[in-house]
């Protein structure tokens, strides 16, 4: 696999996935713009993640039966339309609906990841996926930094106008720079979607990875959906720009993705999954006890993104080794589970904040991670078709 192709895929994944996270540092400003409460604006990231899960379910399996480069460009064009719709929102309901549409169409990263895994040699799959995941995670974290800065200087609507133009440009570049793919299957769309149930029933590794991903990403989302509210009040009194700057802090953790991918290739991906969940739980303990100190918040963010990155990359290395001809569908099941968990974590984080402020948010995260560890250690005896990778 050419290095330039990996770079193009990583950059595309990072820019595309950023659309899901622009709203998080802007929630307080959106609330003031529409005179809406924290609970009301809390539905915006939740609907975005629900839309993402729905879009993955409906469109990502098409990667196994449709030429992927053309599909990626088409979905990018649809995302640009949804972003412009958000930019012109006259009400909180309109913005919530546009956020759902942004989530549904922003599924390009989940088309790129199995595409990269398909192009990579089996012995390098974890490394390649890790490199693309680095781009994706850096996109997630920089999205918060960029949107926080733009929101504070130009207003939250400007962020969506800029994103719409950027995604339109990216759609043109993808058609020129990515290689064409050959579909691996000839199935009707109905049979393709129905085959997802068969994969869930027949693949215990996929089931375990999906449950762990559901809970771990839920905890991750609970934190990021409430950080802006923490930073607005005592002892911080910061605006959206500072909330976004914490994305830069998280890059320290996210930059480890290629290392994690190599470790998963050499050792056991399941081992690095357990390590990732444990680090994420440790992050919430740091955030709970020291989150009202800036240094504690920074350390917690680094650990949180390191743990989330480890869990995600390792789980994807596991599932991509199961059935090479079904990588898009395996990724569909796994990522739908992740983002349903993310949407649940977002709304539980908001309710935790309304209930016990920061203590409530940390309790939500720790509870989800405790269940995730229970599943990991509880004895799902999984096997895969490539024993050396487990």
C-alpha cells in the first residue's frame, strides 16, 4: 500500500469526522443564541451521534458492493449540504434536525477504514489502520479546537459555513487522489443489510468488541459533551475557545495510534483493548478527583484520548481479521454500536451534569467503563479465524 494513499485516507478521515464534533465546544453559545437550556442543546450532539450510527447502518455496508471512491465522494457532497443547512438554522429544532442529517451523511471515515484495511497486507493491517485512525482522532480533537476558536471570534454559524466549503473541496480531491476499488460482493441491498444479523450471530469477537466499544465510547462522549459547561463556571470561567483548546491536549494521547496498531500486530489486539479500557477508567478517576484543577483536567484529557484510541484501534484490528470479504459490514456493526453508545453517553452526561454537576458526569463515565471491564474480564471466550492475532 502506497504511503501517499495512507496519508490521503488519514487526512480525509480526519477532516470528515470533524463535522461530528464541531458542536461540542459551541453548545453554550448555541444555547444563548436560541435562549435554550443545557438539556435542550444537549440533544444536538446526541442527535448527531444517533444520525452517525444510522448512517453507518444504512450506507457503510454499500462499501462491499459499490465502488468505494465514488461512494465516498457522494457522501461528502451530501455532508456539505447538511452543514450549510445547520449554518442557516432559524431555531433550535432546525439545528437539531440539521445535526441529525450531518450525522447520517458523515460516514466517510467508516468507508475509508475498511478500504485501508482491504488494501493493506495482513501483517501490516494494524499499523495501517492505526495510521488512518491517527488522522481520524486528530481530526476529532482539532475539530473542538478550531470550532471553539471560530465560535468565539466569528460565531458558531461561521464554523458550519467554513466546514461546508472544506468538505466540498475534499469531495473533488478524493475523486482525483484515491484509487478505485473492486466490490467484493454481488448482493442486493436487502440481502446485504440482512447479512449483518448473520455476522452478529456467528462472530463472538464482533459481539464482544461491539459491547466494549458501546460502553467505552459512551463514557468518552459523556466527558466531551459536558466539558464546555464545566469550563464556563467556577473556578474556570472560560469560553468556547478554551474548551476547544483541550482538543490540542488530547492529541498527545491520540498520536499513539500507530504504536498501538504495531503492538496489536505483534502481541494480542484483545490485550490492548483491555489496556485501553483500563486507561480510560483511570482518566475518569483523575478527572473526578482533580478535574477542578487545570493540571488535573489536562492529564485526564490525555489519558482519556489515549485510552479511547487504544480501545478503538485494537477492536478494529480484531474485527478486520475475521472475514476479509465482509470488512465494511463488520465495521458497520462495530461502529453503529460505538455511536449508539456515544449518543447515550452524551445525553447521560448532560443529565449527570444537571443532577450532580461534574460529579454526576464522572459517575456516568465510571459506571459505563466498569461494565465494559466486566465484559472484558467476564469471560467471553472468543476466537478468530487468525489465531496468531488473538
